[in-house]
C-alpha cells in the first residue's frame, strides 16, 4: 500500500534519536511542562523568526487561544477562507464572533485578496490567511489590506510550516511570523508533526504571548490565582521531545518533499485532463499536500482506480465551509465564490512526504497516466 504519508519510514531514519529523547523524558518523569517543552519553544521561535512561541494541545486550540487573547467575541467578525479545514471557522465561532467566508484563488487554493477587501467591514477584527497545502498566501497584499483597515492578521500555518514568502524587494519571512500571530498544528501528518496532538502560537507581541500562556493554563497567574476564564491546553513533554528531534531534520525533509513534487511535475506534465499545482512567484512551497485539479466527472473514478492499485489518495476538501450546516445561521459570505466552487469536485491529493520512495511515485504516475489516457481523451478542464 502506498500511503499518503509514510510515518513509520520517517521514524526509522531517526529512531535512535527519538528513542533516546523519549527515554530521557521517561527517566525524568517530567511528563507535564518538563524542560523539553521550554527548549522546544525556544528552538521553534528561533526557526520561525519570532520572539515568542507558546505550545499548546493542538492547532485548533492555538487559533482559539489567540482569538480569545485578542478579546475577539460577540459582535466581531473574522474573515476566513471558505476552502480549508473547519478548525479555522470553528475557533472563530466558539468565541461568539462571526466567521466571514472569503473566496479563494482556484490556482493556489489560497484566500483571495480581492474577496477579503470586499468583505471588510467596521466589525472586522482579523483576517486569517490559511496557507494551503504548503504554499503561502499573498501576504504583502493581505498585510496592506489589514493595515488599511486597522485589523490584525492571524496566520493559520498548519499546512505550511517552514515555507517562506517575499515581503519586499529582498526581505523574506517564514509563514507564521508575518501577522500579529501565527498558529500551527503538530498533527502527525504535518510537515513538522509529533506522535499525537500538539500545536503552537508564534508572535512578536509580548503582551499577547503572556495572555495566551495564561489562558492555556486555566487562566492562572500565578498558580491557583485565576485572572481569567482559561482552558487546559498543553503540549506534553514526550511530544516536545519528539518534535525537538524532528525539527533538527526539518529542512532536509522539506527539501525531499520539494524533490518529490518536482518528480510529479515532470512526470505528469502534459497529461490531458489534469492541472498541476501552481507555485506563486516569491514564495517557497513545502508540499504538505500535492494536489491536482482535474475533470470533475473523472475524479472519483481515478481515486477508485488508484485505490485498486494499492495507492491511497485524499480529497481536501469535499465541501466548502460556507455551505456547511453548522455555519448557516452564524456566518456571512462573499457574494462571489466562483473560485472556491470549482474545487470540491475537482481536487485530489496524491501521496507525498519526506520519505516517499521513487518506485512508489513511479507506480502512482503510471497508474494516473493509464487511467487518464482512457478517460480524459481530448477533454479540457
């Protein structure tokens, strides 16, 4: 079986380091808030290029804690993409604020800046660019819109940890460091993933960082003195130890993902009926997913055929958030969703990870070409 992500293969390459790190935690028995957590936060902050990193229980908590620390709540609006994982809208709604769904660029899958501009209102408190599938959003344009409207940017960096974008003629910045805050998940399949749930918030704002730390620890400051209503959201020490090992290898693993993506690009170029992922100018893509667009009426057939060949695929995402039942009565949307509406029926993601074997890719490509040669013919998108 060729899986979307080969986690066990990745583990085997760092087994000795991971096992030693886990054993160190077991010996100390400091399973909650052990020294590995503080060290990881320092290392992550340095890697992203910010002053503060606050680890937490998962990526959804990272978003929710950030919005809560910002004081976002009932009567406020937060602009989010309509095509992404539901946590971004969920975390807005849980504060009592209104998720406002923007259209997306159908070529990059990222939030559309023109749509964001149309949706800005006196109630807007934040814009949330979700860097989709490993590629940064148009951050220079979004930052300009945010500054003009006096609102904050909170980056959802769950899918693009380690990516970079150009913010000026020569200045580059890692995703997660550009807005007021950047939020990420360490879910096992992410570019940087642990062996369970985990998340983090990145910021240069000391006051915001302090508030998030307090909220994530039951609102305590100091211990047993509750200054606000908080929650229990901690990254445990074992996961921190694993992430410290994996962080040391992250850049080489990202480079391996990029090489794998280029092999797909070269092998699938010119195949009738599919559109390859587009990489925008001025950004680096870390390929959390390698996502094709294709003729909608052939998409599910291709997935079934690949599955019969032992090849796993995924559809991220089969429905837009603004069309989901949970948000019908508590959100508003851009009147134009032409870009987003193209995607649920046409996208399919192929296996890609840092340890995807070339022979596996060869099998995936051969199967796609076989199916598309029979099904696509001369039909266009």
